[in-house]
C-alpha cells in the first residue's frame, strides 16, 4: 500500500493512502493557517472511576458547511481545503480541532502555576476501580479536599480519515478494493499511534449522518489515540477476566460461540467473520461483527479475513440503509485491545448501530439511559436480526 506523509501549513501531518495523487509532494498547502494550540484537560471522576476530557477550545470547530465549502473535498483553485491535492483515494490527517493532543511536559495547577508531570504516562500509575492503568498517575495535579480533584493535560492524538474524495458517496457504495485501502489505513494508524508516548488505546470509528451528530457530511471517520483505557473497554476486560477466573474460558469466545450456535440473531456469516445482533442489544438496530478467530486488533487479521471483511461490511451498511429506504444514521466503532493490557484476553470486534427505531422516529438517550446508564430498547433483538437478514 502506497503511503505518503506531508505537512500542512500549520504543521499538522497529512497522509495519503493509495495510488492517488501520483506525486503528493507537488501539492503544498497554500493556506496560511495559525498553529494548533490544544488546551484539553482530562479530569478524573472519582465516583465513576473514569476520565473525562474537557476540550472547550472545540466550540468554534467547523459546523455543517455548505457542500461547496466542504473542508474534506480535494482542493481546487477557487477552494483550498484540508486536502491540498486535487484528487485522492484515502487521506488521514491530524484534526484541526482535536479533543486530545495537549502538551505533556507540564501540568497546570488550580492556581494557574505549572507543576511537573508525573513520572509515567497517564494511566500508568495506581488504578481506579477498573483494570490497572485506569486511574490517576501518582504525579497527577490535584486540588480540593484530600486531592480528589485530579487532572492532567489530555495528551494523545485525534485524526480524521476521509474514505473517498467523492462528497456524496457512502461507505456502503465503495468497492471492496477501496474499502481495503481504508482497512490498511486503520491498521497503519493503529500501529503508529500506539507507539506515541502516553497513548493507551486507539479507537477507529465513524459517525454517519446529521441525526447522529456528524458536523460534516463528507464520508469520513475519526481515529482517537487516548491517554487512558476507555471506560467501556475497561469494563469489558474486567468482566472477561472475572469469567476466565471462574471458568478458565474466554468470555468473548464463549459469547460468539453461543450466538453462532443459537443462530436466531445471526445476520450474516462467512468463513472468517460472524455478524449478529447481540442478545442484550442496547440500540434498535445493532450488529456486532466478530472475526471467527480471536485477535487483539486489526493488525493481527489475516489477509483472507481482511478481504472477507471488505465484502461483509459493505453488505451490512447497505442493509442498514435499506431498513427505512433512507441513509441510516449510524455509529461504526472498532473495539481493539488496549496498547499495554489485556491483549491476550480481548477480542477485536466492530459494533455497528443505528439510532432510527422506526420511519421518522429516533432512539434518544433520555432519562434512564443518560441519567442512570440503564438502557431501554424499543426493538427486540430477534426482530431486528430477522429484519436485517431479509434485507440481504
């Protein structure tokens, strides 16, 4: 896979994947952009045992521009965008409005003064309620009674991945070969970002549609390199570890085997992958896509598994769009093992879910879900699976 890295005018990295453009260096960024200054903090919630990122500088980010002002389309003489070249296959670049990426050397205390950073990266010190690495580091800046108000600069990195140069295309409409370029980019960025100081987990995802909250309509996704293990991953690892201690078996393997054996919620399956609606689905239409052989992350997939994924993933996205004969508002989320823990236990999988529960009706996270974290699903998982199977 051809990969070419260039720099934008403000110093951010941009990477072309694929054969187009032929000579990326011929297209410098002709904009005069100021450098990006990231001021994000991560603050520790002692009651929930999890980090929250405060990124107030993102309030001024680009919000639903007109299609002829899209910052993700290729540049043209009258329209200079984030991608300097006049054409491309797949592009990844550092987000101009990142949630993560603060400078790690100094931490800001409550009085505004600087204090030394901790001796290790965020998440390397004493754990909170989750697996090791989920709580504050010993050197974390704190204030308040007994140092309960812990905070750190939110280091890490946020990237944007543009799936195609074509503004109106969807991921479901891309060819398998083009989807393969996207998979190669996901693998490359996961491997590279995992090497950055302080990064504990890499998350590749797509928010599709205005109803989901996407602020740009061009086909694209995002890649976050977190300075901590996320709460959802920590919880899955904790449950899987406890299950192994009780039974000697891997929880991810057992759940996949149970879904494949029962079959009532399996939507599609191949030699290398199984797509199913989970037994306890949180969302009206939710599909989990697991490789039949457990691996910790995308980089460990065989070539045959990657090739089959490109066909099956496009098929699933098409079924979602056919549910209500309209583009589905969905989130597509890759779950990979953290960088430094649980790699022998965790199972790579993709979670794809749509918030539309009926024509013209959305599933909102209201009081029970937002206030208590207790999900209520309006569509039975078996019903959802049957509907999706019929759309194949």
